């Protein structure tokens, strides 16, 4: 069983469209995250949720809106897609805070290409 | 603001060699340091996590050390194998539900 799963794996779309990426974890973790890996392979935190509540919202355009229907899911919705949104988006989860509970487990990533 | 630097950016060594990857950070107020590997087109695999109160962690041929006072961590790989070829990423967290701050990685190639 995949611990952190993201769908779709690949997403190709036109500029201006709205799209969503889904993430689910079956580890029973309390905290989930979204990261963006740009064309230079640099990974940067976008959002973190703890028990369905937003904890971190880094400097991300408000076109990006995370939604957590329950602890096991953190979906990422992107409005009015732009060329610069092309990247690989990774979902991750951790048990919580404190020592080894903060080990983060990553999904396989979603490669988004905006044409 | 925390900055993480990894040196070297790329490394190519013959199979069987022992090697060291370096990670430095600017703010010593870290909670955990985590080493990952990323294979091309794949996600991240957690290798080792060192809590701020720890000095090192070992898993098989891998040993990671942490020196908070000097702002450094090293990942030691013993008896390298071609299967170790990947990008190795160092990442830090300040605790709580903080996200990880990543370095740009070291691209490692082990020549058969």
C-alpha cells in the first residue's frame, strides 16, 4: 500500500484553466504539506495543515487554495493557471510535531505542465 | 530566515569508495534535520532524521552527523554502490508543523 498517494501523476493543461491535485495518506498522520519543486529542482514549502487547519501559508499566490476535507486528505486547487506554475508538486505527511514524529513522508509527485 | 547550502552540487566517484556529502545552515535553532534521496522522476525517500538533541544517526551504510553550533551536517556513505546514484537532499525544520527548508541537493553518480 502506498503511504502518501497523489493523483494525477501527470497533468498537462492550458493557461487560464483551473485544476486540482489530490493527496491522500493512509499513515494516520495529523500533519500534511504541499511542496513545489521548480525547474531547477529546488523544493519549497507551500502549505502545511495540522488536523485540517492551515498552519503555514508561504508566499504563494492566492490562486492556490489547499483544501483538507479530513485529516487523511489535502487537495490543492489552482485557479487561472499560468506558465510559471509548471513544476512538480509534492504532498507529504508527518505524524505531528516533536522529535521523530516530524519525519516527513513524501508522495511521488505530480508533474504539472502549463502550455 | 533559514538558508541551507549543500556542497558539492555534483559528485562522481568510482564504486566502492567512501564519500561525504555536506550540508550547512545559517540558523542553529533547528528542530530536526532530515536527509532524503530523490531518484530521477521520483518522489523523496527519507534516509535519516536527526533530532536537534542528537549528534548522529546510522542506517546500514549511511551515517549522518549534526553539529548545531557550527551549522553543519554530513552524510557519510560507506562502500558506495551504483544503486546509490541519486540526488541527496538535506532539509531542516524549526519544529511544530513547520515545513522543511531544503538545500539544492548533491547529484551523486557512482561509476560501476
